[in-house]
C-alpha cells in the first residue's frame, strides 16, 4: 500500500516515544548525519532533530542559546513550556506540525524540528543551508552585456532570484514535494491575474499526480511526466538557467517550474519558436537584435537542410543552373557520398560528446587533433571528399548556433532521415520528407498549445514579432498563445 494512503502517525506527547520512532523508521543512531540534541528546559525535556550538512549550525547555536536562557528568565511558566519555546525561537520561519510523517519529511529536507515533552506538537524552523555554488552566468546562455547571475541547484535561491526581478504582490510560488523516497521540492511560479488559471491548474494537477520513488534527474523527469513526451525528439518545454529570461517569460504569462537540485527552470507552455530565441537579441538594439535573429534562423535552416540539398544536387546535377555547376565533389572515392555524410556527421557527434567528457585544459588540443590530423588525413587517404567535410562542418556550426541543445539534436535526427529519403527517392524523397516533417510538427501539442504557432495556425501580428525584434515600448500586448488574463503589458 502507498504510504501516503496510510494513516498519519501523530506526534506522541512523550519525547522518548518520538525518539524511538526516529530510531526505528529513520535510522537515528545508525546514520551519522542524523542527530538529536536534548535539552532540559523549564523542567521539560526538549529535543532538536537535525541533519548535518543541510543545516546552518550558527542558526541552531543561536536558537539553542536563546532556549537555554529560558531556564533563568521563564522558570515560573513551566506549565506553558511549548508556548515559551515557540515564543523564544529567534527565526522568521517557524511553523507547527502535528504528525511524525511531517517531522521526518522536514528534518530530511534540512529543517530542524523541536519537540517539547508533554506536547503532541512540533516546531519546524527553517535553517537550511544546502551545499552548492553561488549564482553565476550559465555556460550555455552567455551574453556580451547583461546580468551574470544564473540559477543554481538551490530552489530557495532560484525563487529569490526571480522575486528580486518581479516585486509584484501577485507573484505566486506554490511549493510541494514529489517522490516517495526523494521528496523533491517543486515550486510552480506564476503571476496571479496574468497567467491562465486553466494552464496553472493543469500543470499543478499533472505534477501532483506524479507517482515515483524519486526525481534523481530532477527537472528532466518532471518534464516527461508533465508533457508525456514519449519518443518525440522535439522539446515540448523550454529550459533556461538565466534569471532574467525566466522573469521575462513569467511576465508574459508563462508558468515556471522550479525543481530543487536543478539549475534549470522549466518554462511552459512553449512553441518551437521559443527554442530559437536567445537573450542576446534583447541585449542589443532592435535592428541588431533582428539581424542576430535572422542569422540564427539561417544557421538553424542550414543545420537541417544544407546537407540534404547539397546531396540532392550531387545526385541531380541537371537541376543546378550554370552559375552553380561548381557544387558537387570534384574528386571521386570508392565510398558513396551518402555514407561519407553519415560517417562525417557521426564523427562530429563523437567530437561533441568527447568535448563534454574532456577536461577543459585538453579541449583545445582535442579540437586541433580532430580538425588537423583526422580531417586532413581522412581527405588525403580518400575516405572523404573535401566538400563533404566543408558542408558537414557548416551544418554542425548551424547546430551549435541553435540556442536549444534539445532542438539542435532533434534537427540532426531529422536531417539524417532526409538524407536517407534523398538517397532512395532523390527529389521526391526530399519533398515528401519535408511535407511529412511539417505535418508532424503541426500535430504536436505542448500542454494543448500548437507547436508551430504563430506560423500554423497563422497569426500575422505574432509572426511579425517572431521575425523582427520589436522595441520594448512597442510591445504592448502579451503573447496570445499563453491566454493571459491581462493582455496589456502597459497599463
């Protein structure tokens, strides 16, 4: 039977019974990091439960010093020991609990719980100090100008970074725990009165219905439960590690999902065009931002279609005008061109994976070896024709120019499928493959949101904002796709 369906165990009035429960169920006395500090206050035994490494010891010392002082200042109020302890805790975050299940969850989350003998309630004090790094600029979303703080693995820090940018009293962070064993904290952030209540309720319902042992892969596991991705390679939610990007989306009416232990925040709902945006476009003037955006569109298109088109022209030379007759290999090898393309594309993927696992100090040397030795020698021995290396390199650069890693990998998979269709059916294969590809994207729904909006279904005003980086004063309306309750960004 699911433990959450079992009857909650109330906190016993005798602290000795609570200690015995902690020994049997949680491993008190066996786990070195789980401890209890016992005090005698106002002729009552007081127990403080904690986990080393998750709590700030200075806060605990200050609280214990203040409690011990009650023996001299409050000795006449021994009958009200619990109320005295509650009143003397020097901390802004204190709440009362009544069950041992809550006690265990709070202690294992890094809070301390204080029990007073003779009282069937406990006091929870938030003294968490999770190990982790300080906010710094994300490696994957760097900008030339802009803030250098990014999300970290601490959910409290991440929500604080968002609230620092949005000081609206209607900003909400609903937090709860998911995972029978991990009990991972998840917070859903939105602005009440702006975000669509239907989307908020749907996301909360899906998250709270997650039944799993733990979320060790944090936000990625949450995503798979949230959008039912299956084997669809295209990303249905957007990730960001930048606090300014997250704050901008929440002001537009999106819903943000914060998962503890993850430096990324999930933005929902999103379309494919959210995955091709980058913060750098909004850190430059509108003209420069539009130019950067178009260059990125060209790079993404090249990553998807450059190799299939080039290979088609290699097979169908008569389709080229006279001025483009130079396209195609000037040398011949014993290996078919399509196989060369697949080998070279796979080699680029090997390099990408190797770069992730290679120490930073060695990445430059690895790049030189790959570019100079492997590439040059492979051409000289006749494994590749030079044009294959050129066009595969350009397509790979287009993949790297794609802001979303998930989108770039999905495009690479579609590119390989298109290459196979061109090799088998030539021009009809490319046409049919492109048509099926577009129909597939049209069929995708991310939280009931059309994936190709505003292109399909077509919305001229919204599509103009996709093509051109508009000025902030000119952006008066929030995106219609998130169904905001308040459409106007400026009162």
